[in-house]
């Protein structure tokens, strides 16, 4: 039986080409158990939507560490419940206040403009 030998060659980027690694490091964060928890919370919000994102993360984490197969779905579910509870607290409000970009909030007793829900 003949053995196959593979040679490794270094790949070079073309002149002036750059790789933005910040996206990949952010994506890699979601492939941890903390990421599964936070992805579950974000997925239950109205602002962040990744179809089958939580399912893919759970499958990946279970394949990477099979001894903790029971933990990853629970973490994702806990994150979803936490995210849904934050979302439901905003729906129980009668209105909202817009705070400027350069402000950290308002002092106690300050008059503010409140936008009421219809």
C-alpha cells in the first residue's frame, strides 16, 4: 500500500491585501459556552436574528465536548428566557425616554420628555 505524503506550503496574500480578524474573533466567541448563553439571549430579541444560529452552536459545542451534551441546550434556553424577560419588561412600560448620545442619563427629579405608547 502506497503512502500519500502531503507537503505544506505557506500561502501568501497579494500585495496590499489585509484580513480583518476582528470579525472572526467575534464569531469565535459565540462558539463557547458563554457565547451559547448570549446568543440565546440575543436571538430572543427583536434586533438580532440568526436563523438556526442557536441550533448550529449547540450542535458544534456538543460535537466538540460530548460529555457536556446536556449543558449546551440548557444554557441556550436560559439565555433565551433571560432575553425574553428583558424584552417583555419593555412591553409592560407605558412609554420611553430618549437619552442623547453624549449623556449617561438624567438626575433624579429632572423633567424629561416621555414618548407614550398608543
